[in-house]
């Protein structure tokens, strides 16, 4: 998480892109931060990520993917347990060399399946990091608009601030902005309704 917050701070400090009016136009709607004018704003980025439509959608996808891996693990465990039991029973009837070959093959199979499932689990962690990076990218135009409205030059993670006032906390505004952007993207990517077919004309 520290890397995530570091990326956030770096994003906020890159002021070259924050000053252009072209970027501000990328954000639909207005973000009301009241009458507060402050060079410094704070945000709870973990809450912004988790409570935004972006974060909720990703969390659901991650939960589903995790459930699939867990189901696979349970099935693999049941199959390996049954295979191990069968191998144990065969030991009584097999010569030591034949049993050793079967046992070695079983061990190799177990290791292979373990590596495959571990790879899937690591992929989920990488997806989490990628989702947070994507969220930071999506938040850039939203932060741009909010910072311009407030006359701010930096946004800081609230957990890195010893004390602050609620008036400069823009977490809710960021959530609103991200949700608007996502809604606009969903609307733009939605399939167009197919035109209704005209009734066929039959000869009298």
C-alpha cells in the first residue's frame, strides 16, 4: 500500500498537466467543494478506491476470481487425496521399484498443480496493483478539476497528514467524479439498440 500512496503523491505533484484547461474539460459536471480555497487538499484514497463504482466493480470481479480459484483448490485437494489413498493401497501389491515410480510421478503432479495454483493466486495480487494504478490514472482529470476549483497545488493522502480540517478533504468529490466518468464510459460503450425490423410486405 505504501507504493500506492507514493504513486498518489507523485501524481498530485506533477503540476505540469494539472494546469491545462483542456484536461479540465475531460471531467463531466461540476464538483462543488464549497467556498474553500486551499493550496493543500487531502484525500482518503483507499476509501475513494473502495467506495467508487470503479473499486466496487473491481472488488466484485476479484471476489469472483478468488472464489473460482478456491473451488479449484478444493477439487484438486479432493482428487489428490483420493489418488494418494489409492496409491497407498497399491503399495501392498506392487514391488518397491514400481511403487517408487508411481510415488515419484504423484509427487511431481502435486508440485505441478501447486505451482499452477500459486501462479493464479499471484496473478490476483498483480491485478489488484494494476487496478489501483488504473484508478490513479482515472482520477487524474478529476483531481485536476478539483485542484483548479480550490486553487490547490498538491493533494496528500490523509493518512500521511498529522492533523487537518474536514473542509479540505475531497474524498467524496473524487468518488463522485470517478463515478461520473465510469458512467459516461459505460454509456459510450453500450451496444446500440438494433433498429426494429419493418414488417414484411406480402403480395395481396
